[in-house]
C-alpha cells in the first residue's frame, strides 16, 4: 500500500507540480481490485478538471483501472506479493526498520505514583500505555528514558504521616501506609484540630527534605515510609515487565522550581496575589494558578517547573512525553504556558498526553480518598481469577497479555471500561486471541519442519540410489537435488488478504509512532490475526503443493506478530 501511495504521489508531483498526499484504502468488495484512491476527486477543484479526466491523465504512468466518479483502482500482482514476502523473510528487521528518531533522545514520563499511597488501576493503565509508547520510539531509533515523577512531599504525605504517627511502626508494611492515607484524609476533612496538625506536619516534612534530616523520630518515620513505597513500586513494575530509568521525587525538583519561579517573578512572568505567587493564565484564555503559596511553599505547579528543567539538565531531550489523567489537562496547559514565556524551546519539545478513567462494568465510582478504589494488583488478580475459572489456567504470561491488551486496544483520551471476563476470551478482540494465533502459527511451522526432515531423509535415500545409477536426481535452478521454487500464479482470496495485511505493517507502525498511538498497532494485530485465522481455515499448508510458499507466509505472519506484540510488551507462550 505504501508503494502505491509513493508512486501516485510521484505521478501527481510530476504531472501537476503539487505536493499532495493521496489516500489509499482497501477497495470495496464490489470492485475487482486490492486498493483504491480518491485522489482525482480531491484534486478536481484545485486543478479545475473533472475527476475522470485527472484519473485518466494519472493512469498514463500508473498501472491502474478507473471507475466512476474518478477512482483509481490498483491490483497487486502475484509476483509483487511473492517478492514482498521474500524480502520480509530474508531480512525482516531491515525491511520494517525506521530511523525517524535515530540519534534522538526521548524522555517518557508516566505512571507517576505518589509515595505514601497505593498504586491504583490508573497507574497500571498509564504504566502499560507509557511503556508501549516508549517502545514505539525505540523502534523508530530513539534512545528512550522512562521516567517516573512522584510526590514524596505534599499534603497527601502529611495526611498519611499524621495517621502513621499514631501507630506502632515496628513492622510497617505498604498496606499500612495505604490505610493510613485514608484515615489521615478523613481526619483532615472532618476534624479541624487534625487539619491544623496536618498543615504544620506538611511544613516539617518539607524541612526534612530541604535539610536532609534523619535523626528525628519524624524523619525516621518519613524515610522508612518513602523507602517502603519505592520498593513496592519497583516490585510491582517488575511484575508487569517494566523498568524505569529514572525516578524524580518531587523533593528533588522543588528547589529548582522555587528558584525558577522567583527569578521569573522579578521579570514579570509571575505576580504576587494575597501573599502567594501566581501565574495569570486568564491573559491567555486559561485559568490562574498558584505556584508558591502564601507560606512560601512551592505548589505542584512550581515542582513541575523544576521537573522540566531538571529533565533538560539530565538528558537534553529532543522530545519529552508526559502522560497524565485527563483531569490534569487544564492544569498542564497553565504550567506549560507559564514556562513558554521564558523557555519556549522546552515547551515546544514537550507533548502532554492524557487518559481517561478506567472503570469496571456497572460504572462503580471509586475514590482513593475513601479507600474504595481499585488497586493495580486487584486488576491483575481479577484477570487471573477469570482465566482460572474459564480455562483452568494459571498461565502468568496469558494473564498479563490479557490485561495489557485490554488497555492498549483503546485510543487514549476517553474513559474505558475494563471487563476482566472479556479480557480473557479466546475469541474476539482480546490478548489471548492474539496469542493463540501465534501459537497456532508455531505449530504449523513445527509440523512442516518435521515433514521436511522426513522428506530430506527420503531424498538422501534417492540420491544414494542415484549415485548407484538406480534413480534420477531432481534438478532445479539451484544446486543439484534442490527442487525448483514453486511460482504461484493464482492465490486464494484468504491467502492474498493475509499478505496484503502483512504488508500494511510498516505503515501502521510509522503512524503509531507519529501519533504516539499504541492502539493503532494493537488493533492492526487483531485484524492481522483475523486474516490469519481465515487463511488457516481455507489454505492448507503442510503437505500442500504450495507448502514452501505458504510456510514463508506463516513465518512472516509470526515475525510480524512477535515484533508487534513485543512493542506492546506482550510475550508469546510456547503453548496454550
């Protein structure tokens, strides 16, 4: 499809001098062709010609057929299909490679859990999607830094610490910390005295970081809680096959954010309002936010200022991707707009991506403040339970694939419904369905290889007879004894459709990189698996006259699936 697009683009440029990017789409079932383009219709107004006239002019340099009201229809020859598959077989990595981001550094910041709180389903979602976006950039040649920004200081920490102080911390566990956050939040909201105590505690925690204190009881409790939190994060990420290159606790960037905001306050970017330092976003059609509160403490906004400059100092990135929940959209617009006033080049390199809420069927409202939220580990356990219930399987690889694919198949931005029962189905748009198609392809290849070993053994016997003058040796175009390569003149529709879908892979990958959209790759792999299923049902491989060609096709299908699933961080099991 990409070859057709490039040929048509070249023809338009040569004939009309226009830099025009034509659309190429699969042809409708009622058209005897593989791909079609409506380029003549789109060019008609600009060229002041009828679409049919433009189609006829373009077709003088193209091997297409024309249909009303001005479509160009293209049919792929068997020779082209065979050559394309052979190229993929001979050097798959080179054929589908991309250098779009070669020698570029991309920092992907995602997940961003806060120490002193428990990972919830949103952290799981952004961890899975963020990792795949990173892998898309790696495919395109980039050096990718996976970064994690978390609030190790702030009111949420003070709330947790308030409740922790009232407990025996001898055998403190991460579960205790999660419960204490809920208790501390309730106390802050319901008890005025507790609210004042937590407010003062918040200041003390800032001092612990600013002065690197370790000898007070509060400091010891704080550092133990923080250490437990990061160990818990690391263990969970390892369980889903993810490793971060850099953690940025808020305390490590707060000082630079505070310093930068104060410097820009003197230059008029920020201003004083009721004792606080604010950015007047209303001048830019946004809202106004506080960057330093009236007590001189940097807010989240100032810390994000410190973060972008710290990331720049550390990596001098070519692109920075920041993934947050959709509720942070307006917040990030204000932060970036303020930075744009004095560091526009950093804002130009920054892409803020958002995701919606992850909900269970039934649309149950969950809240970490009330303690009724869905934890990340709960999601994995639910999928494992469904897998056990439906198939009596405890395969960790399949369970993780089901979870990851259930998130990755959705376009980022809107809310998604996560249904554990649907995620483990072996049919339909699910991770296990994709894995099953790969395992099936492996079995076809294993069966064919076994048959080939037996065939080689038989041919050795024939050669032995031939050397004694008792049997002829078949000779082809290659070395003696090698059968001539079979040329397929006509292909069943299911076989041709599978090849066409395979040949779309490179273009799909390139689009997914450009748009930072793992869902495009995920849904392509589902469509590819569907085409393979139809091929499997209609086109025998082992023992057929076309076995040598179809084995190449099955191997290429498996190569594409393996490559694509790897970008989605999904492993393929040996069997299912």
